């Protein structure tokens, strides 16, 4: 009986030791994640600046397609902006993996928005550039003006998502909030990106409606 009691006590001690060891490992892992988040937060302002500058370059490419709908074959092809090779993509992935689930989702949405936006813009520029270019003035063509406007849904959304993360990156706030779009912020973004005067009122309305209904990544391609 004594041996049984001793075995039971030994088992309890062993379980407690395992529990404490597991708890210590979890605490160390949490502390490591916190350190990583703090480290990447320190450089996030620079990363977000890369994203906003990329969005402005994307807007510039869209502006060029709207300005010169029939690009001569002899003209230098329009370049596709990209964040490829920039550290910001890896930095965002690290924040997604190490931040809490709610905040990580905000960074995941930013990264996902970039991926969709870049895919759309690259495809549109490929259609536009000689020798495979189409007539953008033809409203029935796949590369028509309405489809150039369509690429701006995600471009403006990307710009707004990045700028709304700046207060957290600059330690002005401690909570990461999901981005919110309103007409005032959308119009302001169009001005800051140099797009406002390139668009007619109906096109600006179309962009606002897409973002206000939370459909910048799935909006329609046809004009309204």
C-alpha cells in the first residue's frame, strides 16, 4: 500500500513537472512572438511607406492608360509597378504569423489586397502594352476604360489600408483596428494619389460605391 501511495505521489509530481515545463515553453514562445512583433513594428512605418508609394505608382500607371488610351506601337511599354524584392512582404507575413489572431487578420487583408491588386493591374498593363495592346477607347473591349477603373478599386483600398495602419506603426495607438472606408477618406485618397482629376464624377462614384460596400476586390467590371 505504501508503495502504491509513493507511486501515486511520484506520478503527481511528474505530471506537475511536465505541466510547468510546458507552461514555461509556452511563455517563452509568447515572449518570443512579442519581441518579434515589437521588432517588426519598429520598421513598419517604412514598410507602409513602400506600400503607399507602390499604390501611387499603380495609380500613375492607371492614369497613363486613361490619358493615352491608344498607345502607339513605337512607344516604350508601360512598366508594371511591383513590391517584388522588397522586405515589406516578408515583414507582413511575420506579423501575420506572430501577432494575435485579430490583428494578424488585418495584416493578412493588407497582403491579400496587394496580391489581388497587383494581379489585376499587371494583367491590364499587359493588355495595354504594344504589340498586344487593345483600344482602351472601345467600351466593348476587355481593356476598355471601365476595366482600367476596375483596377483602381483594389489600388485605392490598398492605399487606405496602409495609411490607416500608420498610427499603430508610429505608436500613436496601441490597438490595431480593421480599416474603415468612408466617402471623405476615399475622395482624399484619390486626391493624394493624383487620380481625382483623371476621373469623371461617375467613375469616382463607382470607386466610392465599391469601397463603401466592401467590395473593392470583387467589384463588377462593367460600367454602371
